[in-house]
């Protein structure tokens, strides 16, 4: 080995080339779960493989600017191995590969790790992280520095030359179709164009690019003068001017929900979704093409709410974690608010998941009821909240206002990962047709959850019928589950298709129509004769035009990143003063019993914590009307005690006045 090193690798460039080649083989083998598949990728796309190897080689160039070159080699190598192996692990649990955007979701990911990994696996991951840190420290301390004096002029010139080569090589790779700047399918792109290129692309390629010839005239000519006049005339509509009775609009986004009987050659002991099927037979329905599979709930949600297309953003981008953090956006919520609707979001999971507690005010919601504001929540064997709790929360939201309401509900029960070992002893529904035992067990577990989700749909319809208010209910799946499902396994031949159904009690005519998720809200509003909002009008009136998608992309750019020509130069949408929870949490009294303090009040939940200022105190939940304090406080501070809703990662979502 010493002889090999001295003969071939004493030159730093040769060493970096070898490391880049080996690392690329490792990360592509891991992502494909096979060395043979990696070899096949190399033989079929040698120029793509070499280009990705050069990307890794390029990242080693910083070593020429420092004396601790060995340390840089180790850091860069560990980085690529870490992200490559992480990608392989993630692909074991979902169909969407690892992106730079996922790093921004780190807090979110950490919160749900226990749902995916066992305690032993979590300990091993933590031990691996500690080991990596220890290796880096030891390498930094003990590895020798570069002996020769660094010629910075020469080194900087060399790095700049590599930058030029990288730029030229990238342009060549794109022009020769070795890689592409457009990712129609993120999973396929990673396999076709290589992990290094795609991963970096998800970092550098974000947002929406300006359309060619972007101008005031180009944007405004998308609409007719009548459409623009209607929008401007109603931009400041008041509640009192909306005299025509409108129905409540309730949208229920079901986590990983689809019709299992669409699977080819798989049969079930009974229909897993009888309620949803009955609704499909009696009411308007169709296939819904969504932007992701196995994951990406927030992006389907964004498309339905806004009428915007996620694929116009960067590959793997979540607008919730980028532009929408500080920018408002036209949504069905804002549009219905103009007509006097109350607007509510409900989610039986963490309020801070995907940053919803901070994004929803920019989407037009008046209230957001998350898991932290719910009581009597049942759990699945994988610790996700069951959807049955949502019925009561939806009815509570309806009763919280006197007028009409929009309620956007996000389910969570069907969430993966699905166990590959039998954890339900007597499943209600069994299946046949899947020969691989682990896959059969995972699918059977999923079926039990879907069946219970279907029961929730049936209960919700009954509750809405009993409630008696004019209502339109839209139920749809956000994406297919993270199971081993391909296009060829499905009757409809597309893993990007879920289904929707529109139930109502106002006599709407049954209509079958396949839609994209960014068209769903406009279609629902069209059915009840509402065309409020520019994107609503656009989808309702221009979807058959030749430039439909190109103009939609231009509108999205103008509304979110451009000069807002379509709004006359400034957005009409202001962030709402959103309240967390529909039910008001109140402190009515502080009682001292045996040197212990108790707070009496209303609508407490297991996430209610006694707080003084910004300090959250050790609290026991004794019921929806009583909380107990488990630590000592200065009697003088008792009058300062309030109740905060604290999510599992210790973020305070709200505090009583």
C-alpha cells in the first residue's frame, strides 16, 4: 500500500481523483441498493458518471488553499459519504430522494425519527455521529500539515481554473444531455443524472425564474379586461356586501390515502374503503394528479390551497420552507375571506411541522387547530394520531362562526413508515397477491390504517348531515403511500394519481373529471358559482389554452418574486392575525392545595403547560379543566402564571392572555 501510494498517490491531484471515483461508486451503489446497479449505471451513462465524479473532485479544491490538506480530504469525503448514505437510508422509507431542502427540515425530521427508527437504531445513529466527530477531531490534531509553503497566487489561480472548468463542463453536460436542468420526476432524475449533480441542484436551483420578455403587458394580457375589472372591483369586498348564501367548504387532505383495489393482482378479504367508494358512486369524483409520491404532503397542500404548480419551483423545493416564510400568496382561504368566510386549518399533528404555524398566516387562515389543541387523541401502533379526532374538530370550527366557513383539514393517520414485522395480531382486513412477506406485512398494516381513515370519512359525512348547514366536502389523497408501488402495479398506471370526491347536501350535479391538484380548488369553487381570485379565474377560464402552463408559471413568478404587475404593483394580501386553536384556552383560577398549585380553566390539553414569562414550568395534565404544577415557584410570582401550548420540540405555539 505504501509503495502504491508513493508511486501513484503522492500527487494530491491523483489522490483526489481516486477518492472522487471511489466515493461516487459508494454513494451511487447505496442509492441503487446494489453495486451491480451502480456498474450498470456507469456502463450505460459513462459521461454522466464521470461528470459527477468531477463534481466531487471539484469540492476537494479548497484543500489547495490550506495547509491541513488531509483534514480537508477527510471532511469532504465524510460529507459526500454522509449525504450519499443518508439518501440511501431515506429511499428505504420514502420514494423521494434526499435534497438540500431536507436539511432545512432537520427539526421536523428529528421530531418524527421515533416513528421510523427503533431505539437501538437511534442509538447507533447517534453513536455514528459521535464517532465521526471524534475522527475529525483526531485528524485535525494528529494529521500533519502540508510541509511546503503555499503559493497562494498559484493555488487561487488553480482553484479559479477549476471553477471555469466546472462551469464549462456543466454547460457541456447539459448540452449533450448527460444531465438536465429540468427534473420531471425527482426520483428518476437522481438515478439518471447522478446523486452529486442532483443534490447540488436542489441547493442552487430554487424559486421560479423570470419568464422571457417579462413585463407589465405580458402579464396583464393573460387575463381579459373584464376579469381584471372583476378582481379589482371585489378586492376590498366587505362581509356585509356578500348577501348571497354560500355553502361551507370543507377540504380534507388524507395522508397517503388511495384506493387499494387499484392494485393489480392484489385482493382483499373485504373492501378497505366502503365509505369513500360509496361517495365516488354517488357524487362528483375523479383522479387527482399530485406532485409527489410517498412523501411531500406540504407540496400537495400548497398546490390545492394556492392553485400554483410546485414543479415550477426548484427541484425538491418546499415553498413552505422558502418563499412563503415571509411572503403572502393568493389562496382559496384569502379568496373566500373576501366573501365573508371564516377560514380555518386543522391538522392532527405538530403545529410547527413544515412551519405551518408561521406559514398559515401568509395563506389567509384565521385559526389553526393542531394536535396541541386536541384532546382524546388515539394513536396508531406507529404513534401517529388517528384521524377520528378530526370530526369533532371540524364541527367545532363550523360552530365557531355565525357565517360560512372554509375548513382545510390535514390528516396524518396513514403516514409511513409501515412495519415489516407483524404488529397487529388480528387484522380486520387481510390481503393476498403480494409474495414478498415483508412487503405483504407492510401493505396489510397500511390497509388497516386506510380502513380506519375511511371510517372517519363516513363519520364526518354523518356529522355534517346532522349539522344541517349547507356544505360542500372535498376528500382527497395527498400522495400514494411509501410502499414498493410502480406504475405497472396500478390499474390506472400512474403512481402520481390519487382520487378526490366532492360530497354535498345542496344538490350539486354529479360530474366525473380528472384534475391536477393545483386545479382542485378552482374546480370546487366553480361548482358553487364562485370565481373570486385571479388564479381561480385563470384555472376556470384558461385551462384549455395552448399557453396554459407557461402563463401559469409567469403568473406565479410575478405574484411571488416579480413586480406584481397583475396586482397593480403590490399584493392585496396581508398576513392574518391567526389564532392557534378554535376553542379559547382560559385560566379561571389558581388554587393552592397542600403547598401545591393548580390552575383551573377551560380547554386544556396534554400539551398545556404552566408558564411564567418565557419559562415553561414542569406541569401535569389532570384534565381539560385542571393543570397541576410540579415544581416550586415564588409565591409572589403566582399571579404571573399563564398557560402555554408547547409542542414536543419545546416551541411555544400560544400563551393565554
